[in-house]
């Protein structure tokens, strides 16, 4: 039976046939249309011809580094890019995220986790409301009214705390590096002052979380940055 053209399209960019087969089988079973590319140049062409909703990208390609592929795609497209790589060093993750990747999974990974990350990316893509109300568990953030509620009670935030939370909300589920957040909220002059970010994240957690030492909303990606749990 031919699959419906309305199903989400996933572009898998990897030069290992075994990985291609594994991902294609797993994604086809979850009602995705899978396209494949084995090189960086083929991937750049496929982004135009197949118009994927999500790209799964390996960094170790035979013709160019995956980070270069990300940078070239970001010159004209904001399609979600999830990196799948054996490179597990902090520096590699930060480099890919700074280049424009939306997420990073280290091989080997579970299919369940990959599917969850893909669905998060798809939800962000399909979000049409410019000022949404973000709800998860006992947390509600109304961006249009600048209201934050926990268990129905309004929480008072400083302007900086609110700006930080809003940035995390608008990228919910996506890892934001320390430098990305510092530049967006405080400006380039603060790129080497990560303690400013740590203090504000700590303050937010104490106001939003049941247990700030075991956060369930603002999650830490060790050595990389922070991610707001997606709905």
C-alpha cells in the first residue's frame, strides 16, 4: 500500500547502510515517510527536493562535516535538525548546537527516545500561535499576558527571569547552549559570564519546581546548556 503524502517526511543523512536500514525500518513502522542521503552534498539537495519536516543528521559524513551541513541549511531553512552521532564529547555537542542543530542524540540510542525527540520537533514546527499558552503538569505560562502560574497560583518573576523562561518556552524541548542563552538574554558582553545564567536558572527553579534540586521543568544538559521539558 502506498503511504499517504500527508505523513511527516524524515530525511536520514548517514553513510552507514546498517544505520540507514535500522532508521528506515523504525520510522516506517511509525508512519513516517523516510528519505535518505549518504553525503553532505546529497543532503543539501534532498532538503530542497523532499522538503522534510525533520532531518536526522550524522556528523561524520564522507564529503563534509555535519556541522558544515547544518550551517548551510540554516542559511535558508529552519527545518528541525536532530544530530545522531557517536561523538559524545561536550565540545562536539556544543559545536553542533551552535551551528544550528535543534537536538543531539549520541549513538547508540533507543528508538523510543528518538521518536520522542522527533515528535517534539514536529510539534514545534506545527505550532501556529505566535503567543501560545504553554502548559505542562502544574506549570502554565501565558506568553500573551506575561503570566506564570504554578498549581493555579501566579508566580512573580523578575523581568530577566521572565525573559529567560520565555526563551526556553519558545524553544521547548530544544537544547539551548549556555552561550546561546547568554547572548540572547544578556548580550555578547556576557558570553564569558556563565554564573549569571546559573544564578537565574537556580532562582527560576526555586520558584517553579516542587524540588529545585531535582528539577522536572528546566532540565540541565551537562556541560552544554538547558532544555525546557516539552508538553
